[in-house]
């Protein structure tokens, strides 16, 4: 089965069985938007819970921040000025394209001059009408713009990533972690990017789900205490400008291929997470960003990629964001986003800011007191104007509004800006990769790991007989009440019902039959082996829990009997 046929089969089953489908279909659809169906949502949430548990075990805590942010947040983060793609439009049919996608294969870089030359050569064709006449490429910012408040009030944007909500809460989070480093925060939420021409189905969305982790570390200590468990684990790396290599994470750090233990450890953690979801280790790799590919905030970055029908596709990015974010937000807001690192007491000379309260009062009136207090709380700086933010409004103050006082102080530590390590995952992409990597082409069914299967157990009466139906429904409700996702079905032949559960990767099925009425046992069928056992109905929940935790059929069978 070739990749296109396989992808079409997955799409067909997904639509028919309630995994996912295009949004707004009754109005003709809209590119870049998809709906999750009942089974798809269960699968997606199971993936999220595994990710969440993994990071909680690493000591991370979870927060939730708004989807809409004021403009100042994204001015500080660099997204207003830098978060854009090159847009070109076909002069004949009006179709819009990402310039680098349209010229792929002719131009290997994103340099605007090279792209202009490629478009002018006449070799690039519109994929819609075949024309080779295009507009000049121009920068198109990918953020959705909105207004906060009535009558086109304060400017805002739908967030293109969840990370900024973590950075601007740094002061509160540092306090929560009792003023100590390192500490980690995770956030699951929506991201929004106004993609120019999303043409990769479920892979490139305009509204998507993100799983982001931000680790704040001392920039002078990039070691990681738990790195030893990753040291000897093998991985596939595609270094920038190099060839694919198989190497251990430890060797990669020793040889300087990966920049630090902490980056390598979270690459390892990402790899283990993906393998646990059923992603084929032989069809995944880490690809390094070259210097010309790095985001404006990153000093090092690796993408975890899986081979899909769309080609090698990024599922997670692990980036060293350096001190960019905290420094930028501190500069734009005036807030102190540093960490006090203790050391042996020393006496040093320091210049302290002294507000000129008379000048402030004459110029700013009622705001003067708050501005002065903010100035006094700031660290000293060397010359120039001083930017102060009070109540969301920024003031740029010349030297007539303040002076300096030289003083000797006894310091017991220094203020440093933490470094940020970010593993950021696209939950929707992971969801789709799981579908492709779990799809059994020979049977056209999904073979999900038990931990993420949307339905854990199907419950059936063998025939539509009142007493069997009553028992089966009671067992179904007992399983649901025990947080075991169960599906009840009484229609069609038992073989057809088994096939329906097999198709969506349900690991076990329970059948209530005539023997149940005699000895209160039911049949439990395992999907992979097709083997069956009898289990006492009153012990079914306990038996299923054992099976889902990895116990074999023999361990839970009543009287030890296993049969086909």
C-alpha cells in the first residue's frame, strides 16, 4: 500500500468512525480547521494525559493562561516584527501561496532576493491555474489580530504559542518554587496561526493544540541530574549540514553535537514519549536547525521528526531560548524578571536610581508617585533614557527625571536572568502521526498501544436476549464508573461487532452469553492474539485493570483457562 493510498484509508476510517473530519463542511469547509469526533477526542486526551504525567514526574507544574494577549506581549516577544512568512499571489487566478513552499526545489533558502529571482525566471507555476506570473513577495504576519474592549479598543492578538503566558508569569512562578532554580512549567492550550495556504491536511492547522514545557535553569549550570538514565540510549541525529548518524545521547553531548546535558535529556524524554505512543523508532529522528533556520529567540534547536505520508514532519521542537524572553519582557515592562543567586558576602560599589519627584510631579501629576516607586525598585543602568511601565502604560524618562547616587553595599548574591529550555509539541500532529504509525495495512485496522486506545473494552450480549442485554449493560456501566472507557453494542453478528472494535484498536472485548447465566462468567477476548478467557463477572473490572496494566490473559483467567 503506497503512502497516498494509506493516508486516504486513514482519512476514510477517521471520518466514518468518528476520529476527525474537516470543519464547517455544510458551508463548504475552510482550510486549516478540523473537528475531533468522539473517538478522536478520547485518543487525543489519552495522549495528553501521558505527556502531562511524564512532566509531572519530572517535577513540572501546570498552569493555564489566556488565548488573547495584549499587543505589548508580542511586541516584547518579537512576534509583531518577526513572526511572518513570505506571501505571493498568482496574478491570473488570485491564489495566495507561501513563497518558500511555491519555490521549493528551485530555491533552497528563504532569502527574499533568491525567491524573487526564481519567480522572475518563469519556472515557478501556480498549482491552481498553471500561470507563471506572480506578485512581488511580501512579509505576512501570521498572528490573528483582534481588539480588546468595545469600539476597536486595545489592540490584541490570538497567541501563536502558549509560551509567552509562562514567561510573563515568571515572578509569581519563581515565588511558587520558593526562589530556587531549576524549575519547570507545562501548559496545554490553543495556538493560532493565520497560515497563508495550509495544504497539508491535519498537519498544518490555523487553530491547533500545543503542549509546551518551559524549564528555567541557571545559565552557568547546564548539567542535568537525571541525565545518566539517558546517557547510553541510542538516537538518530541529523546535524545541521551533516548526515544522519546513530549515536548515544551521552556521546552526542561529549562530542559537542548536542549543546548541553539538559537539551539532550529533554530530547531523550521526547523520544521515550513518542515511542510509548506507538511511533516507530525506525521512522523518527532529531533534525538540527542551522544558524539561518533558528527562530529569533533560539540559540540551539532540534526537531523531533517522524516519517509520515507527508514526508519527514516535525512533531516536537526542543529549543534553547537562552535569556531572550525574560530579558525582552523585563525591558518592555520594567518588571524584574531575574533570579537572586546567593554567594559569599562581598562589598561592592553601586549606582542607585533616585527619582526627581518635583519634575515627575510637574510632568505626570497623579501618576508621579507610582512612577517614582517603580524607578526606585529598578536595578541601576548605565546612561540613556529609562523605560518604566505603570498600569500597563510605558513611560520613557530622560535624565531630568532622575539622578544616581554612588553607594557601597554588602552583597550576598547577584541577580541573573535564567536560561530557558523549551520542548514544544504539536498535539494535533502527534495525534495524526499516531494514526499513521499505528495503522496495520494488512488488516486496515489501528493497533494503538493500550494506554492510548480511545475505547479500552467493548461489551456485547452474544444475542439480543433480554437477560443477556441486562447483564451486559450493567457491566458496561460498572466499567465506565470505574474510569475504564467502555463501548456497548448489541447489534449485528458477534463477528461484525468484534471487527468494529478491532478497526479502532480496542484491546479487549467482553461477551455475555448463555454460560453467564449458569456460572456468572463472561468471555474476555484479546484483539491482538484473538485468544479468549472466562472471567467471573463480579471480578471483571479488576481483571481488565490488570490486563491494561500489562498482565497476561493467564494471570486473570478464571480457573486459568485460555482458549481461542
